[in-house]
C-alpha cells in the first residue's frame, strides 16, 4: 500500500469546509434480468433516471467531459451504469488490484452505515481491470486498506464507442455496467440487510489525466519538472475538498421497492443535517488540536456562534478523556442522541 499512501498524502490535510447538501438519488427495484454487458439496454435501464452531471471534486468547476450514472437494484445485486464522454479512450493496467487510478478510471465508494468506518471502494478502467478494497477505518485517520478483500461475485463490463488505445482517431465515450452482490456489500453494514426503502451513503468518482502521445501510445503527461501533472477528479456529489475519503460528504442513494417508472420522492432526513454539523465540529477539533496540541473541551472553543441546523439550536457537549474525546448531541427532531469520537466514527447512542 506504499504507493497509495504517497499518492493520497493530501488525505490527511485539515480543512474548514462547511458541509453543503449532498446529492441524492432514488434507485428503483427491477424484476427484469439484467445482463452485464456494458450497454444497459434493458427496459429498466431506459426507465431509470440519470444522476446530475458530475462536478469537479471541490464543487467549483464544470468538468471537461460529461459523466452520468444510473442505478437499479434487485434481491441479488446493486446495479450501476456509468457513461463517460472521452475523446481519447486508453488504458494500460491489466492486473487486478493494481492502482487503477494511474489510468483514467471510474470509482465507486459505499458506506452502508454512514459512520465513515468500514466502507468499500471499487475502481475500474477501460480494460475492465478492477481494484476493490475495504477500509476498516477512514483513510484520513490512517485506517488500513484491505487490498486483498474482494467483492465476491461482482460482475462488470465495459463498452467503448470508439477504439481503445488508438491514437489515430477521436472516440465518443466509454460506459461501465456493474452488478455488486448484496451478500458482499452487507458485510460492511451493522444491520446486515438489503436497504429496501432505506438509504446508504454512496459516491462516484472519475479520475482523468492529461495525456501524452508518443510512438502511437498513450501515457500520463508530465510537466517541465518531470513529474506527472495532477489528475482531474470529477464526482457525483461534491466533496468540497480534494479527498474522496471524507465519507460524510458522499451522496444518498435511497433504494425504493417501486418500479423505475413510478415517481418516488426522497427527502434527506432532518437528523442527517445534525450529522453534517457534527462533522464540521469534528474537523474544527482536528484544527484546534493541530494548533494547541490538545482537544478543545467546550464547543465555544471551536465555534463562536450558536450551533444550529434547520433553525433549531443544538446543545453539543464535549467530553475529553485519556485517549481522545466524545462529542454528543441530542436531536431536537427525533430525540435520538448521537456521538462522534476522535477517530471520526459516528454512532447513534441507545436510550
């Protein structure tokens, strides 16, 4: 995992990004057999809605090329289909579980419980070479990435409108179709059940590189200093920071048991706004610790103004202990009590 730590060193940077409302999507249940061929030609796919266009990871710029996703599910699989405009479709990596984002790729991130712990990452390039891994703790906290963990039974396929690795022409797009078995995904869920009429936290990323053409071959472009130019990171739900490993910013996918042609509205629950606010305080605590070499023991040291969400004032409390701290808040909407620890884990306390 040394190469990942080097490439992703910015994951441990502190930031003061205030949570914007993540994007959401209703994934409908299908009773139709879905053939994973990269083309998504079934009637259910045609009925399914596209996500909003991908945006730059910080949420500020419109990407150079358009990207959209559709989602479906049934009793066996969570299905995803992505379409990515690309005039130069190329890929070189052929070994599973290599660092796929060194090529242009499509990535999936799934956190069933939304606690930023024990979440899954999946990457695929235009050769349909995949990398799947499990993060037991969020990567920003130095959590181990289990590289040998596989999404057993996963199916994926790539279709290319153009010619792969051909420098002599212009391509149109490449598309990826994925079926992830629930049996593997619910390993990361405390409940251990398919989220029927419930939501999971999900995000999608597309890594795109400037390229060089030499002797009829594509490669990542280097700058005058001989180093690779930085990649572009285009995502479904903006992160606000160049870091996919802040799961609190990921989108919400609601798994409706209604068919794709039925209109189903999903509204992010009020208590989720409390979760976002608690992560703002968690990031403020990290910044405070970086400056003072100790944890703040009152919220007033982290934020001057009253803590509120949806016009409701909160009363968060901090308990500093020998190994870190606990930040707790009681919801004015549901009466539930929530906790964030120094490692960023989010928990609902049992009454």
